[in-house]
C-alpha cells in the first residue's frame, strides 16, 4: 500500500523544506542536461574546456552549457557535485522504496500500467515507445521552462515563485484533457 | 559535506516519491484523468507544509536567505509547461519520478529516462538560435515571487509577505483536505 495523502504530503513537505533549509531547493531536470554533457564530453573532450576568462572557470562549445558564465559546463567537468549526486541517489531511493512495498502490491518490473493495458493491450514495445516519446517531450519542455515538477511546481510554489504558478497552470491545462482522451476507458 | 547531504536527501526524496505512489504511472494517470486525486492531495499538502515551514524559518532567521533560488518567469515557462504536460500525460512520468521508477525496477521508466536524455539534448542543440528570442525575456522582473523570499524581487515584502505566504500554505492544505478523492467516477 502507498502512504495515504496525509502522511505522504507531510513527508514530501518535510523533505522539500529540509533540502532548502540545508542546501538549496530540489530540482531534477537540469541533470539530464549534465548527463548529456558528460556523454558528449566523453565522445569529444573539446565540448567542455577550462577557461579562466569565463565566470565558472569553464567554457563550452554548446551555447546552453555555456550560459550563465558556463555554469552547466562546470558541472559537466565536475560530475561529483551536489545536484548530480542528488539525482543519482534518487535512483537508490526508488530501489529502497520498492523493498518496503508489500509483495502483493508489487507490480512486476517492466510492467505496463493498468491504464495502458486496458486501452492499448499487452504489447510492451508500444508502452516503451510511448514512455520514450513522453520522455523526449517532458525533458524538452522542462528545459524550455527552466524546471520540472520538482523545481518549478514543488520548489517554485513553495517559494511563491510566479514562474512556479505559471508552470503548474500550463502543465495541467494540457495534461488533464490529453490523459482523459488518451486513456479513455471503454464505455465512458 | 554537500556530497553527503546530496546522497542522504536524494535517497530520502526518491524513497518518499516511491512510497506516495508518484513513481507509479497508474497513480499519475489517475490524477490527470481526475479519477484518483490521492496524489493531488499529497502534492498540495506537500507544497503547503514546505512553504509554511520555509517562510516561518526565513522570518525567524533559521534559514539562510542565500538558500533561496527563484526561477525566472518568461514566455518559455508557459510554452515548456504545455509541452511538458503533453509528455507527462502520454508517459505518466516526470523527470524525478521517472528516475525513481527506474530505480524501483520499471523498464518503461528506463525508456522514459532515455527519451529524456534525447529531449534534453534536442533542447541543448536548439537553444543557441532560440536564446535571443522573446521566449526567454524575463517578465514582471524575471525572478520574482509573490511573497518576499531571500533577496529576490517580490510583490509583497516583509512581514506582510510572510503572512501571505503562510496563508497560501494553509489554503493549499485546506484545499488538499477538502478535495474529493475523485471528480469523475470510473465506469465499467
């Protein structure tokens, strides 16, 4: 059984508060860019180079990694930084969470969501394709918006940031009708 | 010390996301289809609790204002949010919950993360020509909050700001408690 909303909501609130009290607001989507940068740098070391004249001490050929004085370029060159390790550690957290799931609730790994199964059937490949396409759109959108559910919606609205309210509005105004139509139940 | 905190807070955050059901696409799609609002109640409570603690902590000086990071408000937040919403509804994952679900052993989440890396890379390539357009021009002063948080611009400053933020936090919690678990009933 998942936690009920009272316990879950308080736990979620406390961890978002603890993060900003101890270090800084939680954010995730930037780290997809950092991992892309790390991969690009492994293929071509010239993508990120040291440059004392840039504010961060690093420079990138890519305008996005180079923005704000090469802030992202520095993270790519030094992957053992707070934000990147934070997201890697979330993977471990997900694994730990699964250990606490009762066996009868535990869905088989690689499972197809029930919503998908009853609308599109049991073909795993179709679910994987939709998850992949969703991933492309979600991360492209996150980077265009400058944050995701964690950074904009939770951390942003926690700080009463106007950008957080706008992001939340934009996300739900599309996500709700699309989910209702796409995962419509037979006979509904 | 920061790396230690990244590991601990990241793992706890991932654990909580898994335990509240946020890393389960069925719970996300249930929320977006308005048939199971449990997760919406959890998120609203989370924002309310963290926001009240944050603004009280700032007011009594327990939290360093330097920890506050407000994201900029620009047209791209709206556009990115709309694209994000589409991908979220298709996949049932967002960046953080996709990473956590992958850790919990979901194969579809691994495809989501892969798609995310592609989406982020696409944005990195497109950013150069985009960066000078009005999509990225700060609106209403860019990094701006409703209530004064840290050194960022705010519509309401000082003690009045703290009061407003706490009231908004309480509204979130009351809204969460009053929200029914479902707006639409499942048929069939």
